[in-house]
C-alpha cells in the first residue's frame, strides 16, 4: 500500500501517543519509579515483550568460502557457510548503530579459534586499518554453542571481519546481525543448567520454533555445563551475566545433580533452595527476567529406584521449585494448577520414551522437546502481548515480509503498531495490555477506524 494510505491514521495515532506522554506526567502513580522485586518487571505484561524487528541489515558482506551471506543477512535471516574448510573468513559492513550491534555465529568443530577485528576506514573489508576487538579459543563440550561479538555504539559505518580456524574442517551457522536496543528489550536469551541443557538447547532450533509460533526472532546462548549443581551456577552467575550484558531472559534448569547425590527428599533440600534463591535474586538484581523450570522427571535405575516417585525429583519440585516460581516468576506460574508453567517434570514423566537409557538424560526426541518447552511454555508468556500484533483474525506466525512491513511507535503508556502494507493498526495500553485494533485496512487517504477509542 502506498505510504499516503496510512498517513492520516499515523498522524492521529502519533497525536494520541503525545497525549499519552503528557497524561503520564500528570497522573503518575509512582509505579514506574518503583524498583522491581523478583519478577515484578514481568507483572507489567507488555513490558515483558521484546522487540521483534531488531535485525541490523548490513551494507555489504563477504565470506570465504562464498556462501551467499550478504543475501541472507539482507533478508534478515541467519547465514550459514556449509563448505567444510579448515578456515572461514567473514567480513560485514555495518551501518551506524547508535546503541551497539550484536554479531552471532556457531562453528561446528571439536575445537576452533577465532579473531575479530574492526575497521572504520576500510573500503572493502580487506584494506584499511584494523583493530582487534575479540578473540578466543574453544574446545567444544557436549552440546551446541552460539558465540557472539558485541560492538559498541557508533554513529559511523564500519567493517567487522572474523577469521575462524580449526585443525579439521568446520562449518559455521547461525550467522546473524542485530541492533541492540537502548532500553534492553532485546530478544536475547541465556540458558543456565547442567548436562541436559548443554546437550539440548540449540539456537537454530529454538529460533525456528519461536518464529513459527509467534513471529519473533530470538537468539539463545547455551551456558550449560555437564555435572553442574546449583552451587556451580550460583558461583558462575556473575561471570555469565557479565558476559551477556544485553541478555533479557535467563532460563534456568538446575538441581538434578543435587537430587541424584542427596535423594530421597528432603536430602539436600536446604542447599538447593538457598542456591536457587541466590540465583534468582542475582538475575533480578541485574535487571534480567528469570524463568525457572520445574526440575525434570528422573526415572532412576539404581537404588532407591523410581518409581516410586518419592525416591525421585517429584517431592523436590513441589516443595522447592513450584513455590520459588510462584514467588519470583508469577507470570510463569499456573495458579489454577498450582505449578510452574515450564513443566519439564510433567512432560518427561508423560513421555518416558524421550529419556535416555539412564532415565535422567534425554535422547534426540527429548532434546527437541526441551527446545519446545522453552519456546512454547515460556514463549507463550514472553510473546503473549504480541501473538497477533495487528489484532487480525489470521492464524499462524507472521512472515518475514509482514514483520518488516510493520511500523511501531511507543510512549510510556501506549504502543501503536501499524501495518504499512494494509493500513491496519492496533493501539495497545502498555500497562493493562488492552488493545483497540482497527476494524479493517485503511483505504487510500483514509485512517483506520478509530470510533472504538
């Protein structure tokens, strides 16, 4: 639709936004200035919702081996270098990024190293003056790992180039470029856990599941380490949060190894509870949103065996995890059912065929289910405010074209979403979540229906 078709409605809605800003100043009830405790940040429902349009489109991009990287990044989707070589080189020209940029990549090799450099005077990604901005060496543990290079804010165009090498051939996937949000509403997730999370959570799988269900475009960084107990996550939390300063959601599944060593309940109960409280407090204090899962079902084969469930993780779930989820993450707690919404215990008890032979870890189907638990059960809360951003009757996730055609304007009280293709708009009260959608697409020169306001 031509731009002029939405201009009258756009002018009106901008005016409403301006009025809402004034009303906020006049009638402030003090909530905005109140420090958040626990998951209170999530109790203002729409404030939980991250940005859906945070991709940064590069001005140019090259790779060796050649992979069509520029076309992928221009289309706002992840690139992948399938050619299996011992060295991969990537160069991307970034537009100005006033709040900083995030570049992601996931090498597939047992061990590898990388070096990242930035240039403000290069003309082609090869010439010019280059300054190293990141470097590292990685020995792959079990599981999948998304890596990143963060670039500070800059009003200038610049080039980023990365060289990745390994002693054997490698491929590189999940190559993405994102613009960091100054208000912290990045669709950026971090996983805390032990071996089950380490083996299961994959950025490409989780991203696809979220995109198919909600039309969003998250990144998820898996920091799980096999053998970790609650104390290990507690001790590592400051480091992990400092390594991911722009993360918004921190999902947690930890404590199974504590249970294995101390069961049956109440063995080890005090340590698990104290560590989880410290972990949740630390996440909240850092301004992030914690999402705690119920501990997974564990069908122990050795004495004392499970069943009966009194020998397993069930008593720990009901006595420790559910109360902490209710206290710290109320949006992720089902009050009617009296349990956490991300229910790994219920899922794997009902689907024991997805457990590995030891009854604790998971097989390939279980790995997919773990991604689905986070994407569906946590995602339905995180993305609930914008499952259908335009208030339409259409079903399914938005396509990339629909996402890119949407305009978004915000104040402290209201948000306006306008579909530049159809002229359809929605006005959202950011505190209550109430919506006033237009009743139809605007015709040329007409605004959407505002009589319901």
